[in-house]
């Protein structure tokens, strides 16, 4: 029986706990917007901005889905109907092991919760997915990444979080990809995982040319030929379940084409 290729892929929940002018900027960026004020990075807490911050960080309806070792928290802003003729602003926070169950669950939840649209069906705010990952299967990284791309999703790695292994694979599927200044992304080679004669975990990166060609093709599909080839070359330096090529922060991630902005 063929073993599935393993990459680490899971997610963690991130919630704002205070309302400040920086929350205001974080909120509008998460919702696919920005302003010259926020781009300047010089935040001055004043009543008008705090009012906007409260409006952005409140009014979310939350629904929690616990599926085996996976948790998905769906947030919807139903109070923005004046902007949305249909759908809603949606955020997805995911934590746990990514498997065929998670691929199905995310696809079904995205189908049931269409994004905010104008009367002419133009999408105003694509779905937002906040990611923090350590484990899963490569095939499900591909599947989730392609679903994110199909839906023109915004993906984000928040401060203090890491998107490692097949989380990084899925992350590349986002049309808009954001890596916070204190967040990181880790890539490593795909591998077969098993046990050796002593019962200890054994990692084998001899997965065959077909699997490696599929990984390189996916990188190219989600970025560009130049970026995809560079990511593949760096990925293949590391055959490990725990270690890999780490890129930290928005500037470095944008430089290598992992993030779309800094």
C-alpha cells in the first residue's frame, strides 16, 4: 500500500484582544483594504480611528466546527449588508491536522458562506483565511491551496505564528498573501514517514521524480516560473519533519515571492 506523502499542515486561531488605531489598520487590511494613514505605520490613537476600529473588530458572528483533530472557526460580518447585496465578509481560523476531512470541510463551508458581493456579482471582499501550521499531508496542501486560489482568497500568517511544510504549500494558493512582521514560513522536501527496525520514526525523502515534478509544477502554478523554481530549489535542501528553510517577516517573504506585499 502506498504511503501518503507527508508535509506538516495545521492552523491556529488568532483574535484581536484590544481596540487601538493599530487594530483599525489591521482590520481594514484583513478585509482587503488599506489607507495612506495605515501605510505610513505612524498610528495616533484618536476617537475617530478608535470608532472605526471598534466597528471593524465587532459585529462578527462566530460558529465553531470540531471535526476529529481539526477545528474551524468561521466568522461572518452580517452588519455590512449596506455594502453587500449578497454574501458576507468572512474569516476562517483553522487549527489542527489537515486531512481529507479538512479539505472537504473548508470547501463546503466556503460554498455555504459566499463572499460579500455587489449587485453585479463583483466580489467586494474575498474570504480571509488566517493560518498557523505544523502538520498534514501534501495532497491536502495542494487541494486547499487550489481551493483558495479558485476563490481569490486572502491568506495571512499572524504575528507569532509559523506556516510550515504543507501549510506553506496551501498558503501559496492565496491570491493576496500576507506574512506579518513577526511571522514565518517554513519549506522542506516531501517525504515518506514510517518506523525503522528499532521502532523509531524514519523519514525517507526518496519520493520519486513524479512527486517532485508535481511539487515544482504547483509552485510555478501559484507564483511564477522564476519564483516557483527558486522555492523548489530551496525546499529540496531540507529532508526533515522538523527542520526546513525558514523565511521570517513581511519583507523577506515578499522578496522571495512567498508574500504578495510587505
